[in-house]
C-alpha cells in the first residue's frame, strides 16, 4: 500500500521536490478525489494534512492522511 501512496504522491508532487504545496494539491484535486474520495475544499483538506503547519505536505503526512481516509 505504501508503494501506491508513493506513486500517487509522485504524481501530485509536480515540482519533484519531495513535498506537495497548496498549488500542486489544488491542481491534483480531481486525481486525489478519484483515489481517496471526493475532496470538497482542497485548501481546508490541505491544512488538515499539513500537520506540521509549514505549508508543505511530506510523504509521511500524505500517507498518514491517506490511510486515515481509507480506514474511515
């Protein structure tokens, strides 16, 4: 499952810097919604995922969020 998250993370991280910023997340809203369920407000969801509050989503944060979403 982590490999699938790694592939998904790489598709969202279009700058290839190992982090997802808000613009990348908003641009990938449709794609992420297909993987994990509909995202209503990407800015709010981004802030939930960004647990460090640094304006970037790391792979660890992305995976933790994704697993939580899948578990319901």
